């Protein structure tokens, strides 16, 4: 079935970053759903069931780690891959992302190509019927 119908939830409070990600992902053939806060990200994950979530870590309300913990704590959603996006490439952030349940981690500024590769890898791992 290819890329068509593959939905990515972008949880990002910065409008410019959302635009960049939306353009990048739609040009790669993905459908994009957008959330601005951690709460909204969790709610859209529950209602829209995206195929993958790009989760900015710095969010108003509860942060991306907390949003990811809530998504991964929900049995219906925990199989959705979550890629944490952080502007803080500080040591330990990747560990925090993994502990929260993120499947992968990208530091800003990211290369669009690297991000798309990471998205494809995560989607491939989550393919139904693939050995988990």
C-alpha cells in the first residue's frame, strides 16, 4: 500500500518548525496531523491513531517526555513509534527519551534526509506482521 495513508502526528509548539516538518513530510508522501501541546498530542494519538509520532520535547503544558509516557502507557497506542525531537543535544537527552518510551531520537537542527530515514526505519519496524 506504500506511503499513501501513512499518517504522522507532528507534536510541535513552534509554528515555523511545524511548517518545515509539514512541507517535508507531505512532499515525502505522508499525511500530517498537527498538535501544539503535549495534551493535544496525546488526545490526537488516541483519536487519530497515527502511524508514527514526531514529538518535540519542549512543549507547553506537559513536555514531550510526559506525553510519550502517556501514549506508551496506553495499550491501544503503545505500538505507535515515537521519535523525540529536541533542540537540546545534551548528553543524557537520548537516555531520557528512551526511558520515556521514545523509539528514536533526533536533535535539532536535523537534516531532513536523516529524519526521513529515521521515520522509514521506525515505520518498517512497526509493520504489521513483522517480528517485533
